C-alpha cells in the first residue's frame, strides 16, 4: 500500500492524498482508502483496507444495501459502481473521527461514459453530495452507512424533472 | 430547558430522551435539541440551543441551503419545515462526536397532513434516511451540513416514479 505522500496543515480536507498531521489513524486510513480504492479504482488495494466481512448497514438506493460482502464481493461492487463513471472521484469537505467510527461529508463527481441501468452512455456529468459513516475494527473497515442525494443524480442524468 | 430524563447504557441511540452516560456534552445537547426543537416543534427552545448566527453550510434541496440565519430565521425555518408534517420525528441510529462537531445518522418519519409546495395534504407517510453534521461553539449550535435521501421522499409522496 502506498504511504500518504505527506502530512500537512488542516486545509478542510479537500485533498485525499495529503492528510493533516493531527488526524487519527483511522481518518488517515480512510483518506487512503478513498483515494486508492474509490478515486483510483484499484481493486487490488481493497485487501489492504477491508476486514474479511463488510456490512452495508444502510445505503438507500445502493444495490448492496443491507448486504454483508466478502472482499471479493466488495471488489465486484467497486467495479460495478465505477463502470458507468470511469472518472468517478470523491472530494471530502469534512471528516469526523470518534473511536472506531469515522464520518465523512463529500462531493462525488463523474461523467457517465459507460452504460447505466440499461441506458447507453450519456456523457452527462454528475456532482452530488453525500455523507458516509465508516466502521473500523483494528484498523480495518468493517462496513458503512451512507446517504446520497440521489434526486440530484437523477436530475443531472436527465431521469427526473 | 428541560434536563435529559436520565442517562442510560448505550442502546444504539434510538431514543433522544435518554442519553448514554459516556456521551460528550455536545452530543447530549444535540439529543436535547433534536427532541425539543425538531421532534416537539418547540419554537421557544431554539433560543437555548442556537448561537446568534446559524450557517447552513450545505443542505441540497433545503430552501435555506447556503444561508446564514438569525435565531428568528431559524424558528421560521423550523415552523415552515414542520407545517406539512405536524408529527415529524427524527430517530437517530448513530452519533459521532469529535470536538466541536457532532455527526448523526437518522430516520425522519412524518405524515403529510398539511399543504406542501402548493399540493394539498395527501395523508401519505414518509420514512427517509439522512445524515447531518452539527457544528458547535461553546455549547451552542452554529450551523450544519446535511444530506437527505430526497428521492425516497419524492417517491413516498407520489411525486416520482
């Protein structure tokens, strides 16, 4: 696993590649996870971050809502989720750490360059807000809760008024 | 302001009237705020909880998104938001405290018994997930960020497919 490039003064956490020096270990791990796994789409990196079982406690609209995934199952979710938006990227605007839990507020951006739900690539861009609580155990991520402003996604993709 | 009725063992935080004993002061204040202000609709209680200015940093779809409210402005937002759903109620399923910030995951339930956006009362019920980060300063709430699964609200009210 690549180390964080540097630590720096707190800057509102817009970068996931340089972490503030006073961040908790779990917060730093989460920034790495977001960068390597979600922003880069590095399927192999999943093994470094995830516990053997990953529980999606609640995530309305996510096809895996409520499911418990193996690492292989998570890799499949990652690849399937990123396929319609190959340039998918999360930028964080707040991170809140409390013991084994880390909450993040983010904006997800991407361009629909792949098929999505039977619809061909639209070339449309999305920029949507969401928040996630990640659960850790001994430095490994064991699951999450998440809320995404799906109405904005539907509007930006031309699926809702 | 009414004191919390009791403190109790952590029970997943489903009740906003009894708080776990090991909770931070800001978390306890937030549970009181949610119960007295949002669940009860006690407009007068706003003065006990809010700083003089309340900033809505981000809250997609909220008519006050991006605005800075006085306490009177917040009371107006509270009354306007609850009018369509007089039985509005937030139940928390996680609370994460980190210094001056407290993140909560919740389910909001209510029945549309009042007019909403020009539409007459529908009698329809909503149950929707969301997350909020509340910002504190010296025990007073200075603002929030929030994401609500608005697509579910639209579907439950019969406004989306």
